[in-house]
C-alpha cells in the first residue's frame, strides 16, 4: 500500500469540478491518495442570462464556479475556470439542434463527455503537465488483460453512467481516473460531510444544462430562427390521421402530448423529416427486434472482423435495464443488434451500448434505424 501511495505522490491530476458533490468528493479522494490535484471548472454556458438552471442544481453555470471554488478552498488545492464555450457550442449545442431537425433524438451529454469534458479538457490538462484528468462520474476504469482500457459498471447501479461514456477513446481512458465509481451514492455524501465539503447536501442536477425548462422544440426554434413546420400524422400504412406541430416536438415511443385522440393509445413509431411526417402506431408497433447502428466505438475489444457475431447485453437508452442480444459486424464499421425479446422505443439518434456479462463496456454506437 505504501509503495502504491509513493507511486502516486507528485502525479498531477486535473479534476473537472462541476460544483456538485460527486466531483468534489473525487477531488478529495485523489488528494487523500497522494495525487497533486488541480481543480478546474469548464465554462461552457453561452449566456449568463440563460443560467436559470443554476437554481435547480445545474452543472454548467455561474453558481457551479462559486461552489467549486469553495470546495477547492477547503481542500487547499489550486482552482481555475477554463473557457470551453466554443467547443461546447460546436460539439454539443449545434449537434443537438442538427440531430433534432433531422428527426433523430440525440443525447447531448454523450457528445459533451466525448468532445468537451474529455478531449478538450485532456488536451489542456496535458499542456499543464498533468498525467490524468478525473471526474465525478459513476463508472470504473479497467485495464484489461488484452491491454485495452474499458469502463466497468459503478458500484451504484442506479447512478451508473457508463452508458453516457461509451465513446471515450483508448487514449482518453488511459489518462482518466474515476475515483467515486467504487462507492455507493450515500457513501459519497457521507464522505463529503465528514470532510466538511460545503456541497455535501447539494441536489444532483437533472435536466439538460442548456435547456433547463425541458422545452427542446422551443430551444431549437430559437436557435435556428426557423420554427419547425407543421405536417401530417400518418399511420404505418401512410393514411393521414391529423396534423402535428413540427417533428422537433416528438420522439419515438412518445404517447402523451400528441394533441390527437384515438380509441386506443397511439405512440410515435417513426419520424420522417424528408416528408415532414410523424408516424403513429399501436403499442405493439412501438417494439422492435433489431436495430442498425453506426459511428461505433469499440472499447474492451478492437473492432471485430466483418461477419463476426457477438453475444452480449445492450442498453438502448440511459434508463434501459439492458437486454440480451446478438451483434453482427457489417461493412463500413456498422453493427446490427438483434434482440430475442423485442425492445420498446428503439430511437434513432440515441446510443446502443454493449456490455459483457461482467458489466464491462464492449463498445457502442449511434442508432441509425
């Protein structure tokens, strides 16, 4: 144990501090383990007037800086605020708007993790002489026997964030520490309280940070200056059922808020931006037994050869419990994922993330259809 501690002594790590309890405890634990810790808050908000999310415990605005600075003072570590507005606008907000206008349902947190919280922060951290970056995410980094780095499930199953981190690269993972992945959430709060951290009881953030009211369609309309055009609701046979408000108002699997009544529940089963149609189907029609995914990132293994079949488990959204599946490698790096038990609301634009039975992330990609 003492040899391990000496190995850590003097190694510099930049901790991304959101002002919340998780990243604060991550910084505390790493300092306790002997690392030279530097706290950094990533300034990503686009307009200070739009930071109402802060009153709800958000992670990206002005009060995050105030809370993180107070924690850094308690821990007696250097603290800085770094400007990542341009990267966040390009890689997260613009992507979010573009995907919704194309009839897909993106996960902006995945894009933020890959391109901002890791790639952009890592580049600057390495320039500072740091060997690692660290966050308060609920996941664990493993170096496998095959020499590859992969994420494993957090001890806190309900808080596990591996789904939103599936597309981190081998280089990023080799420079990443996630110290709270080995703790339950109540343990993290207890550590914060015992250490006298001022954010021990701070609520967790919930909503997408740049859309605090959850009205994605309004945000997209305002961002583009082009309100989403009304169009037709159609059934799976193409029969017109009524008028919708614009495809940015809908997502696959949605039942409420359609503004149209039927004798039985109807669900959004597809969005067709090329014809500006929203397809409605029955409860049975919202289930699918297979999906196609592209932009695949392989983590625990290198990319399998075309025609290879893998048996594993897959999650098709953050709060999905996971399901057994068979994965077929296709040309151009795409994968087809087939489920013995049909899955509800397979949504283009969301991620499908593959896991081993032991809970190690094999890889994942973006659902195409």
